[in-house]
C-alpha cells in the first residue's frame, strides 16, 4: 500500500543505503521493513528497491529509477492531497452515510502473498473454471474458481487481477530437484533471498526474476533438509485451488 510509512522507508533507504539502518530510522523491525519492501516491489509495475550482495562493503540496498521517480511524484502530490482531503472531509461531514460506504470499500487482508497480473485466458470446466493470470515477466499462474464466480466478479480476458495465496499453501522444492512429480499446476522459479527460522517453522522468501516475491511457510526441519539459504535456486509450487482470485 502506498502510504507514508512506505514512503518514509524509501526515503530512509535512499539516505542510508541499508535496510537495517532505514528500518531503525522509521521505527520498524528488520523483518517488517523487508515485508514492506517485498510488497512494494510486488505492487509496482517496475521494481522500486534493488538489493546487492558482496563487494567491498558487503552489498547494500538502493532505489531504482522507478523508486526515485515515485518519491519525486509523492512530494509533488502531497500538498495537493492535503488540500483535497480538506475539501473531502467537509463534504463527508455533511453526509455520514457516504463515509460508512467508503469504509466498507477498504479491504485489508492478512494473506502473505499478493501477486498482480493480467487475465490472459479463461477455460471453463464441468464444475470449476480455470483462470490464467500472467505476472510481470510472463510467469503464468492458474487459479481455479467456481463457474458462478466468473459472472459475479465480471472476470474477463485482459482484466487486471490480484492473487492471494497463503504461505502454508506453497511447497518449496530445489530448482534442480527432479526426484518428485507434482500434480500442482503452478510452479514459480526464483532465488531465495531470505530465510527466517522460528524454532519450529521457517519462512522462506523466493524472489522471481521480475522482482516479485513469494513467501512460503514450512517446517524448519524441511528448510534445513533442502539446504535453503540466500542465493539458493528454488521453486514455489502450489495447486490451482490455492490462490484466491480478485479483480481490480
């Protein structure tokens, strides 16, 4: 979500070149800052924040050209936004029913993974319908929905879509592991950029070539058995009925 917290984090990253330092400046935990960065990169048509490893300084974090452009745009719009809100608040004060309606339109979700793309195909079936969604760099995700849902949501080819996928729904496999065959329709390949062990479970973040990220939750024993670490090539595998499909 484009808010002051995210903008503040972008500004801090631009100044410090470090996620750790930027998180401290804006009062976030290191993990919290990473989650905002991952969501920002997923939401944006172009990656906003780039990370590097190695080098004489051990790598760092910087804004891409798109990230810098966003900051400039935000600064220009901030004053106009304040003026607009003043006028809007006055109008809403005169009609409280409109305020209630707007509040109901704001939907927040705890789903860890939120991917955006274009609907490229719709394949009806006897019971369910498969909807094909193309991500930023052409990776394809298949979501299975009921036939009435197509009409209820107005799903059509060319429309913008959001895919919500819970982290436990995702199976992680090594990219070069062809030992197992999966019936799951979806397989997104990328690089592990973060592993967070929690004693029992582990959260693994896989970055796709587009800069989008997918979070998976698996047991720590499984993560260790797969030898998952930063830089490891891995695949996020999930069934077609795992994504919750929404239209924008």
